[in-house]
């Protein structure tokens, strides 16, 4: 029997995952995967609006938010496997999978390895390339800096890069929420995930194999996964829409939730056979 609620636990392979599951049972299922080093609460602006029309699932990637870390070495492969285990545990055959940044890396890995579980794919502020040598070095430097000096500088730099410039002044609640998500992430999860991100494989060469409809959303001012990266993915995917979100940076769902949610609803209405408006 389906359990509904906003902060629930489920045990999968002896590990507790935290998740939310809301909205009508017979509606299209959208499962949202958060970015790094955040957690499922980054999707509160989507849950509140989209659950009127869709079944919305959010969850904390292992080690993040309220999900346990387990004892396996973190990797994007492992995170993608967890996604499929969660779908199995919730008895969901196919879903629309939406991932932002690290969530997008996980979704892309999952669609390559488990294409039959996808009704459609939504890629937000993400990229298909592997880390460059420079990006890897930055991640390893971040680990040593945090070990030596603590989190404050890392947190401040992250906030500057995550939001659009205008949001830094106009969205204090969102900034506070993200600050809290980062400071609630344990150092061990930060380090293990930074290593997992640095060692992930590229997925660009597999984009031509994607057979389901894809929506790509990207903040116009995203400095981490910029519109140029979104265009490159768009050009390789057969059935793909691209939308650039104005007044938005890397966390385009928090910078401009109105446009972000509208785009998702329009896409789901168009591509999901069980959309409530069809
Ligand atoms: C994220 O938002 O998930 C991160 O920026 C991903 C990354 O560091 O590559």
C-alpha cells in the first residue's frame, strides 16, 4: 500500500532512505533528484505546486539530508542504483526522472543503465561531460581546505555560485534554506561525494541512445552548468526540448520556480499518457 507524506523513511538493503511521496496515485510520477551538497528540501517549491497534478517523489541521496550513508564507496553508479532500488521499493515501474546538476548526472547514468524505467527525462542545470583535470583539482583542494579551515569559506563560495546575482539580494529565505542544507551535510558525505563527482564518467557519447522525451532546463546565469552545456546535450538527443530560465542561476528551480514549474507541467502534460489533463 502506498504511504503518502512529506518526510518518510523507507529501508532498502538495510539502509534508511528519507523521501516524500505526494499527489494523486493515478497521475504521472515525477521523481526529483537533488544537487550537491543539498537534499530533497530544495524541491519544496516544486512539491507544493506540482503535487496538484502529478505524483511527486523527492528523496535524499545516500549520506545527504536524512538518508543514511551506508558503507559502500560513493559513486554516481551507486547513486543511480539506489534510484532504481527506490522505484522498486515503491513499486513504480516507470517514472519521469528529474535531476538537477548532480541529480542530472545520476539520472543520465540511470537512463543509460536502466532505460526501461523511464517515462521521460528532465535534466536541469547539469552536464554530460566528466570532470576536467582543473575541476578535479578544485574538488580535491576543497576537501583539504575544509579539513584545515572548516566549512565557512566553502559555503560562502557555493552560495555565490548557486544563485543568480539578483536572487542573492531578493531571495533571503531560499539562501538561508540552502545554507542550512549545506551545513547539515556531514564532512564525510561532502568528501565522499566530491570524490564520487570527480571520478564520474562522461555520458555525452550515450545521449543519442535516449529514446524517451527529454526536457532540458537551465538558468540563464548558471555558471556551473551553463546554457552552452545544455545546448550541447540538446543537439545530441532525438526528442528534446530546451528552455532557458530567465532570472535564474544554477538552482533555477529556486531562483525562478514559476517558470521552472510551468515548463515541467507543460512537458508532463504533453508526454505522459496518463496526464490528468489529457
Ligand atoms: C551540484 O549542484 O550538484 C554540483 O554543482 C555538481 C558538481 O559540482 O558537479
